């Protein structure tokens, strides 16, 4: 970022689609049966409040929906919704609704034995597509019976990353298209109000898959309700011990990749302006990506959040918490987990980036300024904004705000950077305890909060200059609001603080 002085134009109106709270990811749904998972989710919901949650394993055997049994010499099917009801009931109690990812394959329905992850999610097509579609429709029927018409608003995504051979057997494109067609038609036959999207791809041959998917939909007279894809921003990681080390990719290159999907979709007249959902995004795509725990991650993702809405109607961070087992049970408190929060409800720096963007949304008003390091909104005569510094030392952002009236304004800043809000460093200084005690956890959590500061701003000639210091890998949220002064009779602040 530069040290240039920027004058805010209060009449400027800049497009800014801030959907920071639309959806968040989770490890497999079965983890929602554990205490630590629910503690972390409650904390995230209390502080940020996401609308939807998307995770793997809806039909995996640990959730235990699909069952076969023998009777009179015939194989019969039955469904068990005990666990999924328990999981979704708790989600709704916490104010969050499912984004239904349809996967993976129940072992008894699967056509093969290929699995992925520590928990062995089956990634092969069904041995019988009627068994699959019957199971999907039966679940939707159960959910609408239990939760009512709101289920029609729960987005549905068919499978996860079928363009990667580890997630869909041999990355068989034609077989995935078959899965999508049969699933889409079965759901829409049940009720057209359900919203169904795909192809949920990630990275490899993404432009080819999107284009071929849309051409297939035209051929089959299918109109998905949204296009879904994933977005990660690192190169191939280097693994050392339990940890993955990665270099961040250039932000502009990654935004260009997202724009290419938007352009491909809009190039089909049948699908122009069709919503695009990033059903997963983060920096690293590995649950051992040490960057996730750093202030670097927080600053880099601030820029991402300021622009993801330019091409996408929705985006979902992967994930809300560190209860996650794709590559096994975590070995240490800070292990590079995807989560916004670590065990013990310790917020990572990136948590605050999301919290700040949610606060900006709650502040309301219109965006009046946005660049690669800043976004500022105006509501009435008040301002709020976020400023970040990805990799430069000793920089300051300086703004002139046109302010009306003769009264004072209060400037409040909340700063997250490597010096004042860095639980990773505090943990490191303690000796990197893999399993911290209760006392150590409380200390680390104390080091994980923003530095909050206030000052009175006195406008001169209808305006005021504000300088914000943004240290390396820092993120600062600020508000500049008209100050209402209501002192008690006889109270003199200056006299009180100088009394001795």
C-alpha cells in the first residue's frame, strides 16, 4: 500500500457486494455430534453469524442415513435420520441453515471401493442411480416434513470436486454429468422450488469443465439454479513433518480466474447472469496449511473479501473451526487448520477479518471508496471502513473525510496485526505446547483480541484528516461517527484524570 493522501467523495457510489456472512464451511457433518465442534460454532455464530453452513459427508456412513437389509430373500432399503436430525436441529438453534452438499456415497450403495480422507469417504458412483435419487428425494421429503417450507431455500449442490480423481472416480466427466442430470431431475420432479447447483469443481481444467457442463445442460434442457466452484490461492505446498508450507499466488491472477468463470457463464445466453457460488474458498487447500494461523492470512483475505462479490453472488470460507479430520486428528493446537477459530475458541487473526467485514455490512450505507487496500462505506454523516497491509512495513493510510455540522466525531479503531493480535506468536513464545493447559489456553486467547483505540476528531472547515497506521500484515477496522456528549452534572473529565 502507498502513503498517498485520499480525499473521500461523499457522493461517490461504488459497487460492493459484501456477502461475507452468506455461508461458511465445516468438516464432515458427523463432527457436529461432538462438544468442541458445537462450542466453536456457537462462538462463531454469536460473533459473526453466518446464514448457511456447508460440509461433506451428508450420505457418508457415519451419519448413517442409508441402510440395506435382507428380507424374504430380497435386498431392501431403509433410511435412518436420527443423526442428521440431531445435527440440523442444532444448526437451526444456532441460527444457521444447511447448504446441502449431496455426497459422499454410502458404502452399500457404492459401485466401487475408492475412498478419500482419514474417515474414508467413498467417492465412486452409485451402483444403481435409482437407489441414489430415491435416497436424495426421501431425505428432502423428510426435511420439509420436519422443518417446513424453509427447506426450499436451502441451496443444494451435487457432489464435491468431481474434476479431481480423488473426489470422483477417475474424474469421469460424463459420469458426473449423468449424476447431475438424474439428481437434478429427481429433485425438480419432487418440487421445483428446490434450488440445485453444480458442478462444484476445484482448479484442474476449470474452464473446460464449466463450459462442457453448461453445454451439457443446454443439450439436456436443464437449467441449474446456480453454478458452483471453489477458489484457493496457493501453489503446491511443501510438506515438512506434519506441516504444509505454501506460497500465496498473485491476487490479480486469482481474481482473473474467477472472472473467467463469470465470462464463460455469461457467454451462454441461456445462463447469462446466473448466480455463481464459491462453495469453498481459502488461501491453502490443505488442513495442515500453516498459513491459516497467521496474520498474513488475515490481510490477504481482506483483499479477497473486498472483491469476491464482484463476480460471485455468494462465497463460503472453508472452514469455521479447527475440528476437522480429513488428514487425521490434529496433532497440535496451531497445526495449520482451516478454521477461523482454534481449539478452545481461540480466534485466529483471519476470524477478525471476517468479523470486520460483517460489522461493515451491519453498519449499512453505501460504499464511497475502494482500492486494493481499503474499503469505506458511508451511512448518513458517519463512516466505517477496513484498511489492510499485506506485506509492507511502516505504512500509513491517510484520508480526508468531509464532515457536516459543528460537533465533534469519535474515531474508533480496532487493529489486528503481528504485534497486537497474534495468538500464534504467543503460543510460540510459550514453547508451542501441543496440548495447552486451561491456563495456557486462556493466556493465548487473551492475546487473540484486536487492539481497540478511540480519539475525538474535531472537524475544521467541514472536514477532518484521519491517519491510520497499518503495520505489516495488519487489518484495521474503523468507525467515524458523530459524537453525542452527555456529561453528568459537575463531571469534568480533564480534571478527573489530572487530579492528584
